[in-house]
């Protein structure tokens, strides 16, 4: 047998497969969650859990002798220093869950203390037997407190989340010994617990155990304890005679279920004694131990199939059949590659493997006994993947692997770790997504230690998750859809004593679904030249327009075959020409990613300089400016290769990476009034300059005024627009200027609808409202800049919707809000009675391109001279609605449906800021033939034919739009077998010249409609011996044209135990359901069995004449089920002893039904004595 108990339940001390089930429990049936505190990483950790009485099924008072948790994983776990405490309380929870500190419940009663080993199966109860039973009143809420100092393995405890518990917290914890801290952190789970409640006093134990069958000498076996116990102080003691045995795997005579190796064949007496606080009981059994009779059949199980290289020790368990006595563990391909075995001890029954090197490896087990051996090898059984540690390793391109804190598996992490001294870890495996699954989180409580995960290559990428000590015992999984992931830790602990063992996580990835990038770049246009042509010495800025995912770049800007730059957009590249005629430089861009690369070459013409710059001019994107405005300037001169800008007064600052020597500087206006702008340009020949006086004109907005007094009822109490939500007192001043306040500004973009709300404190009088935005930044609120208007309203608040015009400038604009009484006049600068407020509006420039998505496939095939309708495309933008920007899509195509070839259908779109989407094109393949042939079956389907008959297929025809008649090309598969009833198919298929196919199938049913024939085998009535079973096939014979096995059906009852005549009818049914004609038969049940006559005599008896014939002894019996079993024996006349001769002596036995048996004996009388002559006288 398979040694499942030996191989998997080796360390079972507290819980066994045959454990009792709880008779009172709380078991959640909805969404399940798995968490601590029973995992390996919760050592030295006090945990309290409340189980509400209202949630208990079968609630009852009594003595709780066992408690059960609902496991979330499968394995074997050993705890050291394990303590369980209990109490009962009216407190139902630890308050609403916020993660905050709560007070531990005290005092608690110690009910268990010591070491335990448990085997657990996911979603099953795990049993803990209490040393001191807990007396439960049946009404209160139960509190369970756990603590342990060491753990090998670990159980995740199953239950529900706090949100399914009315957001109430029922669990708290603290990294301290019981009683060392008065408070604990909230933990967001509500665990499932069960209890074995003994309502009466503990009883005497009942001893019992089970020995698996097929015990052999020299092969381990586990004696499985199935005793019934209650109470406490439960103990076991085993006695085995003779003593030719050994305890294995750490078990001994006091173990609950020890593992034994019997070292000799024969019978062993095994006695087990169990005791508790009431008394003791024992049981003895004889275990028969034999020598192995068959060679083993090897099998095994490893508790991990994926392991970290040079880090994890993986247990392997023997599951072999037929009494294995020796074991040999190997990994052939690993050992052949590295000349070492991964098994720490390859000759034990249950071994451990330590794989140093990554790869996918075979694992083999050879099991041997005295009969022979057997080897099983499991290919690619163990996958060993790389393991990296923070601070030591910084990146990986592996598709999967393990990542841990700097201490690795089983060790603590360091103090005061930041990104400056522990760089973090980038996972970049050329993937479309990376998933990180945590197998352990164990951080020091209260120290602020945290794990951070980002969706990208560094800490600036969007954060996916942050885990602190509140995540201890959980096993979260997080996915980075960017295809890259960045992981790092921040630790603030300064006390080594409160550090912990950190985290273990495994990443997997989904391979990149994108392709290689497409290289593309553009160059600026210089006045006086066409594209890609510049003066010698001109600082060229390369604009990278490549498309693709995760692209990187290599530039050779001057064409000398040396790589010059790896930035995306090289700036101020100077190419010089000292000759008298133009020179051509071939620039090269390589765009690459993990899927491949693309290269683009572009010729750049450098023209020699022969004159100094001329036609000096420049332009700004706006000339009416206010403090805080951004202004972009651009040189319009011809022949310039250098620039120098100056401003008077110098109330500007350069921004966005520009300076006074930039060709196109961007400046921030910091003062008011007119600003003179001067540009000096030059080249290798000379310089020139231009001054524009008062080119940038300061904007001066009017200060509003009133014609009469203030009235708060028609004033302004709140203005809300975007991030502006400003409340103010109405009726105290004519004009509030919030332009320079920290709260009076918001950002607006073109293409997006906005709403503005204007409120007043009361609505006694009617009010008129207006709002303007200076879209053209000229300092004047024009009529076409009115965004809100309302006349003589009684509303407390009115809301208005508007959008920026498409020609709105970018920069700092001013919003003016005004109110007045009733329908009096209201101008941006004055009104009759009312109030004004000004705010700052940032008319921002959007730099994000729209995105075009094709509807349907990227490649569509059509037939020549057919019709084509493009599926279209949609556009999305960060600001505009999808419908708005999609309506402006521009479609272009070079499709010629009359010619075979490949064509493009392309879409372009530009948003309101001039950002052009990357062109999206689909390929249209015009092909000669896109139409499959048409195959037509002749005749009908389905078709029926009688078994053993003949089938003539009707055939099929095929035509094609290009090839014409293809009937001769039809391929037919005819599987019809008329000798066997069944359903068959005749399949026709045809393929045209271009590989297009059509297939049809005809169903042919081979049937049988002939009924069976039945006849009576003997005469009627049929004589049936009483008490014997009636066998129908002896009564009648059934034959069929096809089926050999027929079903006989009898109508009418025959009581074989009661003599009489019974009328029945028979039919026979074949496999197709055909039923024979009915046959009537009389069955006569009678005693037709002769009695049994046994005579104690030979068949022939020879006697001397005059010798008397002795009648032989005999017995006569009648065997049937009838009550009258009397037998009468009659005898023939005795032979005449006085006359020599041959006689027949007959005994006849007759039963009550006149059935007779007889026995005849031939009796021969002879005279064998000579005469005797006697003399007279």
C-alpha cells in the first residue's frame, strides 16, 4: 500500500486525519480570506480574537476540550513555545476597524502550553486538544489568545474580512509576550473557529488504533491512534513485543501515532494505553509482519514545485507501494550538469533538496526491497528560479523569480534603509505585465517599516501598493501592467530587537505582446531653406517621433558610424561645413526595445555660411502680458546660427530649460508695464540685432466701481470653478481681487466643458450675474469673453456651463465675476449696485497627443473587384470627449480594389492644442480569391440502410468562383460499415487553388428492424423442479438475424417453492429494441427429484451355500423445500441360501411424490466344499 501516513503525516502529534469534528462553530460561507496569526512569521506575537456567541452554530454550554481553526493551506507545521489562553466576555468587538490600537482583554486563562505539530489541509478543520478544558457558559462571546516562539511551516487561517462584519474589528495583535503590552493593533479579519463542547463530565478513554494492511519487515509503518478521549491530561504509552523494532522519524513510546520499523517477520503484540484525568484504557492487537512479496512501485511528492535557487530547502515525501526498505533520491539532469546532488541525504525515506542553480530539473526516486527495485522519474518536476535580495541586487530581466528583503529567507532586514543606501529592485523581463505574489510579510510593528511597489522602473512611477506591519500574515498579489516593476523598502527601526524577517515574494510575468518600435524623427525648418537643410554651425534640435513601447534610442547624428547620444531628443547639435558647397551628413536613429530594433537614416544638408544674418525679425506668442504670464519667442531671421536676447526692464526670467542664448526662449513675466525686447543674431561672418520697443505690453485691468451703495443681498458669497471654491462676506466692499491668492486660481484647458457657480447669502431682492474670462489676454473683457449671464434672478446659487474657445491663448488670464440689483446695467468695470471679484485662470497648454485606436483588425483581406468599407477608428484625448475628437478624424487611403496588392487606410487627428496623434494605419490586402468553394451533397441526410445490406453513396458536387467545377477534386471519407449497426458519417471535403475549403458530412444509420424468433425447447408443460430457480433460457430458445445477446422477458409469476401449473408468456428483445412474437408456456412446478438411497454393500456378494444373507445397512433421504420429506423403503425377497444359484436383492426408496430410487445387489451362492466320505463301521 502507499505509505501516505508514513510520508505525509510523519510529525502528527496533535491532529490526525480521523480527528473529531467541532460540535459548535463559526464558519463563514461567503468570500474567503486567508491570514495569520498561525504562519511562520508571527513568532513572539500575541493575538486576541473574539468569536461572537451570535455567530456560533449549535451554541451550547459545557466543557470545551478541543478548539479548531479552519486552515487556508495544506502542509505540516510545528510550533514551539505554543500557548493558548481563553476567556468569555460580553465585549463583542475591538471597535470599528481603522488599524488603531485597542486594549487587550484581561485576564485570560491558560488552557495549553507546550510544543505542537499539526498536519493541515486547506479548508478543513485543524484540531488543538486543550490541556485544561475551558468551562463555557453557552451565552457569552469567546476570546482566544495565541502565542508561540518558533515555527516550522505555518498555517494560514481562513475566514472573512472586516467589511463583511459590519466594519467591526474582532482581532488585535502586538509583537510582545502575553501580558507585556496593554494594547494591540487592529487586524482586519474575522476567523472561523470551532469547538468540541462536552456537556457532561469527561469519561474514561476508549483505546483503539489502526494498523495499515500489508506490514513488512524493514519497511516503515505508522500506527494510527483512533482512541476516543475526553477530559485532560491525555497521555499515551505503547508496548511492543518482541522488541525487534525501532521508532522512526522522531516518534517514541509516548507518541500519539508513532512510526515503526519492524525488523523481523512474524507476529508482534502491540499494546497501546491511553489515560486522562478520569482513568485509563488499553488495547492489544497482533500485527502480522511478513517479508515483501513484490518489488516496490516507487512514487513521491514534493511540497514545492517552484523553488528559489540556493535559498530554499524543499521536503520530498516517499509514497511508494509494496514495502520499500531502501531509497535513493536523484536529479539526473541536475547532477549531470553540475556534478553534485541537490539532496541533503539521498538515502532516507523522506529527503530534502537544496537546488543551488536555476533551471527545470527532473527528480527520481528508486525504491528497493528484498524482492527488487523500481525507479520513478518525474520530468521537469522542480523549477528553480533566481532569487534576488534588496540592497545587494538591483535589477533582473528574468521572466520569473523570487525577491526578498536584504536578509534573504529566514533572516532579518537592516536598520534605516532608504533608497540612498538600498537602491531598490527593478523587474524588467520584456513583459506586458509583471505580477508579484507575496509568500511572507513580516515587518516590525510600530517602526514604520514599509514595502513599496511601483508600476514602472523607479520610485517615480505610479505606486501600486505599500505594505506595513498591518499587512503581516497576509499574502497579497499586485500586478504592474506597464511590464516593469520597482520594489524597495524603507526601514526606520533603530532597535535590532524589534526588527523582523521581512518579506518573500515571487514574480511572474506575461510576455510582451507589443512588437519592436518604429524609428522616426523630425528636424526644425530654417527660414530660407527646405526641409532638413541648415547653415553651418546651426544648433539643430532633433525631435524624436518614434512609436513603440518602452523604446530606447541610439543616435549617430553626424554619420561617422560612432554613437553620439542615447537621449530621446538630442539638442543643439552643431554640424559645420568649411567648404564652399553644401555637404550632406547622414544621421542615424536606432529605436530598440526587448522585442527588436528599427533603424532610420536621414540626410541632412549643411550649407556653408557666406553672409552675416539678415532680415532680422522675431515674434512672440503673445504681446499683451501680465505678471505671471509665460511668453514664447521665436527668431525669424535668415542665416543666424547664434542668438542673444535681452529685455528692458529685465523683469523676466527664463524657464523650461531655455536661456538668453536660445533660438526660441520661454520667459516668465515678473513685472508690469512695457518691456523692450532686443535680439542679437550672428554667424561665423558677422552679427546683427533688432530692438522692438514696448513689444511686450503690460495689461492693466480696470478697477470696477458702483453708482450707488453696497447691498449684500445682491453681492457675492461664494464662487466655485475648478479648484476655486472661495467663500467671502457679501456687501462689505465693491471689489475683491483674489488673483494673487493661493486659493483663487484654477487651470482650464480647451476642449473640456466647465461649470461655474455664483452664490449670494440671501435672496430678498432679484439679482443679475455676469462672469468674463480674458481669453485673448489683452486686459479687456470683451463681449465674446462672457461665460455666464443671468438677469433678475431669485436664486441663491446659479450655475453656468462653458468651454474655452479653440483660439484661446495660453497664459495667465483673469476671471471677473460681477453682480447687480435686478435688471440694472452691469459692465465688467461698473454697475449700479452690486459687487465684483477677480480670480486667476491658468490657460494651460496641453502637450499630450490624442490616441487613435483602429476598429477591427490591423489587416483586412478583400477580394479583387469587390467592395470595401473600412471599420473606422476612434480617438481619445486626455481633455476632449471621445465623441468630439473622434468626429475630427481624417481618413486617407491608397486602396485600388481593382488591383491585387497591399494598401493602407490611415487615420489622423489633431486636438485643440495642435497635438497630432500618431497616425494609425491598417493594411488592406486585395487578393485574387477570398471566396471558399461551395460543396453540395446529392441526396438526403440522414440515410438509413439495413444491417448486412448494401450502401451506395449519392455523392456530392463542388463549384468555385475562380476554379469552376471542382467535383473531381472532392475527397470522400466513407466509414460506413453495413455489417455493424451504428451511426456513421460520409465526409466530403474540397479545396480550391488558393487553399480555401468547404466540408459537408452525411449521416448514414445502419439499422436492424427484424424481430427475434423464440421457440419452446422441450414439451409443454415445462417441468420445473420445485425449489430450483427457473432459468428462462432453458425453457425457450431465442434467435436473431444480427444480435447474439438477446433479452428474454417473461410475463407471469412462477412460485418455484409451491407445486402447481403456472401460465406465462415469453418475448425476446434485441439490441435495436425489436420485440419477438409472444409465446405462451405452461410451467409445471413439481417434485421430480428422486430420493437419495445409499446402501452399505458391494454390488455383488458371493456366499457359501447355507450361509445366511445379511441385509445391508442403508439410508434414504429426500432433499427439497417441501415439508413432507418422508421416504418409504421396500425390499425384495431374500435369496434362498439352501440352493446354489444367483439371486437379485433389491431395495427401493419412494418419496411422497412417488419418485423412486433403487439399489440392486447380486447374491451368488456357491458350493465350494468337497464332499466328506465317512466310513461306516
